[in-house]
C-alpha cells in the first residue's frame, strides 16, 4: 500500500475521548482504487469507523500481480485512533 493520508479524528470523538482500532477489508481494483470497503472489525464507535471508511475511499493502493498481470484482491487495513499520539 502506498503512503496515504490517515483518517481525520472526528471532533466529536476527540471531545468524548473515543479511542480504538478499526480494521477494514478492502477490495483493490486493477487501477489501485478501492472497489469495496467492508468493516472487518469495529472500533466500537461509529464515528471512528465512518472516518476510516471515508479516508480509505480516497486512497490508491499498489495493485496485486500474478504471472505479470494485475489482479484484484483484498487487503486488511488496520487503523489506530489514539488521542495520545
């Protein structure tokens, strides 16, 4: 995966001191764009989950290759929300 911008911490989540990890399962298309984003593991907070999905929708991924040809494939994307970082 290329280095992409992390999700923005939602202001409400900061105010309410929400922290956690979100894991997304992303189907990467032949062009490196996410074709499907599935919430694999929730942080327990809808605001953090939504922020993760919104960020990944704008990402470009490295395309998988098989026998020299690009292929679609799933990747797991973990995202940490920690107010002390």
